[in-house]
C-alpha cells in the first residue's frame, strides 16, 4: 500500500508518535517524514491523543478514565506493532476515522 522508501523513513517517527501522541504533527511539518505512511500513523496517534483528552475531561468518574486508559494503552501497543512491521493496520474501533488526509 505504501512505498517501501516511505515506510523506511517513517518507521522511527511512527513509533515515537505512538509513545508520545502529542507529536502527531511531525509528519505534517517535517520534510523528512512528510509521506502517506507517516500521515497514516499521525492520524492514528491523533485519535489516541483525542481519546486521552476525552478521558481527562471525564476524570470526575472513576470507571470511564480507567476504561479509556486501558484502551489507549492497547491501541498504543497495536500501533507500535503496526509501525514496526511496516504495515498500515487501522486501530480497532477508532482507526477508521480520518482526521488527517493521507
């Protein structure tokens, strides 16, 4: 689906974006990472970040942040696995939402 050169250049930043989702914007501004593969994983990282923000807003309850936190951790692990393998597997449930066009 993606050019192998794009995958090779985008892998390191994709993994970093999953670990620190606030860095989702890097493939949008950094010339070295501006490619469809980087943008795909930037979109996935942005979705995780938004899920964490919603969890923080709903922090007045106990169960919602716990569920969102566990889901975010699972999504981060799945995203890292996808990035390391050079694939573009969407995250479960939220992965089909496109906020960043790639």
